[in-house]
């Protein structure tokens, strides 16, 4: 009987994984730091700090054109605010990689729904690239939204898309290493 339950549990998990369901956690807390356009620090209810890499985007490096403006925009969206971070992995620097949800900036009530995706906000404003390399880690709906947001930001020439040929951060980092 116990072995049948174990087999059933294993099959259930395999079916969930094969269906593309991501088993994720949610971290709730207040943003107490913004390092750059795609990295924040969240303080949870137990007063523990967590470094968060915003999933789905790559923002300009600090010393790269638009790097400071990207950080300022992310700060405007999340600094000092309560967020929910939906996550399923850590990166090689042990940061949590997650989708950061926050209340809309114009909401002044303490009970506002956290319905704004900060990463998507960065892409929409033209202060981050959609990180296609990791698109498979996003839901299909999020990947479509991020791709569309980047295309629209490019077409409107907002943020970093004002430059004739903006250098993606992954190319900028390669150049710095060489």
C-alpha cells in the first residue's frame, strides 16, 4: 500500500513537471535596497534580508549608459514598498531569481493588490532588456508580455532605446572581461 502511494506521488510529480508547472515559493517583504536595474534587497517579516535578481530581465550595468537611470526607475517602482517575489531558483551568486510583484505606484492605500510586475515595468519603460536566454523559465504568457513590451519600447525609442545601438548588458560584461 505504501509503495503504491509512493509510485502515485512520483507519477503525480512527473506529470506536473512534464506539464510545465513550476513548483515555486513566494517571499513577501519590504524592499530595503536597490543595487541596480535588476537587483533588489528584500527584508522579510523575520528581519532576514534576501538579495533578489529580478527574473526575465537584464538591465544595463552601473557603468553602462542608462545604468543609473535603470536603477532609479526600479527604485521608483519598488523601493520602500511591500513586494511578493515568486521564485523557484537561486543564481550562481546565490541570489533568489524571481518575479517581483508590487502595488501600482499610484496606489496610496496600504491594502493595494500587488498586481504590477516590476520586471515587466522595467522593460516597458525601456530600462531593461527581456532576457531571452531565460525565456523558458517564464510562463508562456509572461514571455509574450515581456517580448511585446521590449518591441514596443524599441518602437517608441524610450529609455535605452534612444541610443542608436544600445549594447546589451551580456555583451558589455563580456567586453569588460576581455
